[in-house]
């Protein structure tokens, strides 16, 4: 019988090696779908240190199986993402700062991959002590549409053998190191990209009567579009419509001929999501055409909302309490950020939870996607052991209905 103390002690022994791996990945970040060296590092560890066979999927994704006793009885998938972001990492003297200028692991994917390697080590060493199979999924391209999860699913990652439950872990700098957070049911939002171009007629700023000002039309349009959430959305359905980029390219005395804007729409209801797209296009055209201009609206549909399987997540949350202690597990609220783990959650019973990485003394409270982001590496021990423990506990349970 595998005990939590055995996993905790062994995870602590692995800490120096895992920190070394995390720093190697952090210092050599690669953008979405370009994770070639990261994939090679992961393959080398799985093959040479654990004796596992690996499979490439979606070009840079790495998948492997750890087979226990009676491997066909149940399959639990563990997922980690590998890609970095186009961010210039702050110069603060950290020895593992990015060597690839302009690319940075600012979302903790280096930690995710490292924790999954740690969990794989714990599970492979104890494969004769549990029944079932653990599928390790090192996924590319979480940060970029169409999302590596969608590509892996298309290539059959949830089949051969079929995955009965999928578990994913993501760092959270707002949670203290040693703690985790869970939320059954609706958790994270869908995400869509909005691109709008407003066409008018350029001219001299001193003679607006001879122009058709797209800046003015865009201003009215942006304000009017706030009705989509404030007046058309059911208040009980979380929704966000934000515009983060407006490009007019005029001057103090130049009215441009067009304005480009970019934004995002997020929600947790697929029916309302489609209705909102129609509202956005109708309002944009109504305002701009009513003022004499024309408008192009393009909405790129992104990741779906993330739904944590209720009973699986409740069980995982209780497992986390058993492994870490009751006071070390927090309840999470709905978060309007998006994650392509949502594709797994739409296809199989899934649980996506948070790993705390904040320690005030180590100044690791910066938000994800911040140039100063970093983690308390003590969290790697927690994350590695907890992932292994959750997999082992879930393998003991009957298969779940979707």
C-alpha cells in the first residue's frame, strides 16, 4: 500500500533534481508550438531516467504511459503544458533568467512540466503497487489558438487507451506555497478574440466637415458595445467584453481613414456566447453605419469554458486535504481567464486545480504574465507529490459518467 508519507518523503528527495530541471526549462523558454528542445529534455528524462516509451503528438507534444497492475482497468491522464510567452524577463540577477531574449516562462509552464516529471518518477517507482494506467501528457501550445489540447485530442490523446479521468495542475501566485485550490463545476471562461475595423474618410483635423471621422465613430461604438454585457446578458452568467487595443494612426491635425480595434469576449455559457457574437456585430454595424461609415467585424472563436467534473473534483479536493492537511486546501471562485484544458473538460471527466507558489519572503507574488513573475520552488515538491497521489487515489475508484 502506497502511503502519503512515502510520496512526500520521496518527493522531498527529488527536490534538488527537479529544481535543476525547472531552471533548465525556465532558462530556455520556447514559444507555443516551438517547444522542440523542451520536448527533447522531457523525452530524455522519461526514457533514460524512468525507462518509459514516449510518443510525439502535435509535433512537440510528448505522451507516455505508466502501467500498473491490471493496466486496462482504468486510465487517468495527467497533463502539463510546456510553452512560454513573448515577454522580456526582468533583469533581477536570477541565475536561471531566460537566455532567449523576448521569451519567458511567465505563466509557470516550466513548473507544470517539472511537477509532472516528478509525479511520473513517483508513479513509475511504485507501478507494481497500484492498479491501472497513468497517461502522461506534456502538451504544447496552451497560450496560442487553436490550443495544443485541441490538436492532441484530434490526434487521439484521449484514446489508445481511452482516458477515464483527466487531471491538470496550474500554479497560482495568489495562493501561498504549500496550499492548493479547487472548484467543482464551472470554473474558467471561454475566450474569443474580436477584431473590428471602422472605415471613414480621412482629412485635416481643422476641417472635419470634409472628413468622415472614424475615431468619433469608434468611440461611440465602443461605448455602445458595453450594452452587450450590461443590458443583454443574464446577470447570473459571468461575462466580460474588453477592448485592449485601438489603432487610429492619425496625428494631432490628421483624421485617419480607418481605426482598428481588438478585444476579447469571455463567458461561461455556450448559448449566450453565440448570442453575444450576434449582438457585437449588430451593434457595431448599427452605430457605425448610422454615422455614415462602414465596419468589418471578425470574431475568432477560442477556447470553450472550463467545467470541472463535480464528483471528480470534490474527490480530488478531499484527496488534497488528506495529502496536505485540511487547512491547506482552498475553495476557488469563478475566474474569467481562459485555459485550453477546457477541451479535455468537454471530452472527459476532468479536474483542473491550482498550486500555490507565493511566499512573501521570496517575492513570488507577481501575477502570471508579468515580467517579474517567479515561483517559490518549494512548491515543486508539493505539486509533484500531490499529482501522483491524486492519480493513485482516482485509479482506485470506479469509472465515472461524463
